[in-house]
């Protein structure tokens, strides 16, 4: 009498083993490559923060000019984000992600040749246009492969590209500024843009040949493995709304998610564009030393992102994971501002703040895919990301303007800290049954 039960149990155990092997294969094939691409992307986006250490005095730019130039990237990014993600959903990730990486590499390198504020603004704007769609495109792409209960961890494995870019990029940028300054008659900040554009260019070409558009197109999966993955995604998508685009843009929950993400990005770009400046203000003068010290907060963030994402997936709880992480981010940046003249205390607080704000991201990006599917997911993810990333314009612009007015970054960093604390509160307005799905 127990035979059917035993057979069913054995079949279930066999399926679980196959799932484990298959997802391990997909993870090993896709995530390291996507991670490396994101490291290159984020490095090209924020290396202007290191270039600032030499660029402003060479070109006689004010802090306001720098803040506006750093932030205007996100205007171009905002305007082209949703169209870019819809195109990716229609034509496939392989060609579109490759196109994005190649064009942003060329424009990032072109920053080495700016000589006026207007040229700086134009190049930064078109760099934003070129990169639009990359991050939300990858977030969308991961939903094609991984169901909700695995997605926080997969997001984390991709998004730790941000802190790893800081760990690698800080010392590398500091070394380039020092060692290559004056080489062939060019300033170190010019070499910085040229050298750090090369990986993105190479990876863009590789993407066109390496990345499969879908489960069905993955030649390295067996027919049985493809069937299993497609069944899991179909089950995961059941009950999700594939709204018309007008329904996405009029969805109050999507707008709330955009507001929450805006608060996150206020923190991310406050740190991303001004971490070298904050460390220098604490009394560290050498560019290489500044670069080495920036690796510490980002190293802490790697650990925090992986731990929070794993916990969120294991417990199926995402509201409080996000809220606590965002609160720690705000508190850390607040303390870093208060103790900014003490290197040890400032670094400890910056480490707490950076770890907290970055740990919010893998958890947050499970929210949109919990309620949206198909083209609606492509548009909704892009819309949330584009609105949230407007903080990349607001945050450095506010900090730069306030520094020109007050001769200190403190007032601007207080605003950034308050935004992270507001985001922690807004996250609790999300319906628990929705985001913990």
C-alpha cells in the first residue's frame, strides 16, 4: 500500500536533485559573466568621482559644475530607460546588452577629451543614454531564468558588482591617477577614463556571442533541463498581471516602488560620487591611499548583500529585510558626516552606511517581478529604475551645490541620510502578502 507513496516521494526527490543541478549549471554559466559586466558598467559610471580629484583643478571646474555633470548622466538615463527595456524584451538580451556596453565604453573614453563644462555635460548626458536599459535589462533577464524563491540570491550575485567595482576600482583608479599622470603628456584623470573603458568594450563584443536570449536558446542545456526551467517560470508567472503599458504607469504600487528606489539611489550615488571626497576630507591626501580605503566600505557591502539576500529568500520575508538595511544605511552615513574629521570613526560609519544601502538592492528588485509579468514587467522594472536613478542627478547636484555654498559636504550628506531613512519607512507601506510572495 505504501508503494505509490514511496514512488511519488522518490520522483519528487529526483526532481529536486535535478533542479539543484540545473540551477547550479545556469548560475555558473550566467551569473559570473553578468557580474563582470556590471563591475565594468558601474566603474565607467562612477570613475568620475576619482577623476574629480585632479579634473576640477585642471579644467577649473567648480563643485557645482562637477555635481551637475555627474548627475546629468541620469537625465539621459531616465529618458531612454523604458524604451530600451521594451526593445530588449522584444529583440533579446544578447544583441541589446552588447550594443549598450559597446556604446557606453566609447562615450566613457570620450570623457577624457572634455575641456569645457558644456562638453562635460554633453558627454555625460549621452553616456546616460547609452547605458539606459543595462541594469533593468539584466534584472528582467534574470526573471526569464529564476523563479521568485531564488531571485534575491541571484540578484545579489549580479549586484555585488557595485561593491566589487568599489573594491577593485578604488585602488585601480588611485593607481592610475598617480602612476600614469603625465604619461605621454596626458593627465592621470584622462588615462583613467581611457583605461577603464577598455573592459566594457571587450565585454560588449563577447556578450553578442555568449549570452543566450532565453532558456530555449541555451545550447548547453538538455531538453529535460529546459523543460524543467520553463515549467518553473510558467508556474511562477501564474497570477501575475501582464498589464497594458498605460496600466503600469498608472499603478500606485509601481509608483510607491519607484519612490522607495529613489531613496535607495540617493544613498548609492551620494556614496558613489563622493566617497573619495569624504575620505580625503577626513585627512587622507594621497590618491592611492584614498583608493585603497574606498575598498573597505565596499568590501563590507559584499558580505552584507549576500547575507541579507540569502536570509530574505530563506525566510520568504522581504519588507523588514529592506527596512532594516536601509535604516542602517541612513544611520551610517549620518554618523560618517558627524565624525568626518576622524579617519577611523568615519571609515567605520561609512562601512556601515555603504553596507546597509547596498544590501537593500537585491531584496528590492524582487518587488516588481512579484506583481508584473511579460511586457509589463519590462516596462515596470525600467520605469522604477529610471525614476529611482533620477536620484543620481539630484544627489550629487545637491551635495555639490551645498559644498560650494557652505564649503562642506555635510549638509548634502544629511539630505542623503534622511532619504535612506525615509525609504525604510516607505518600504513598510508595501503589502506584506505582495512583496513576500
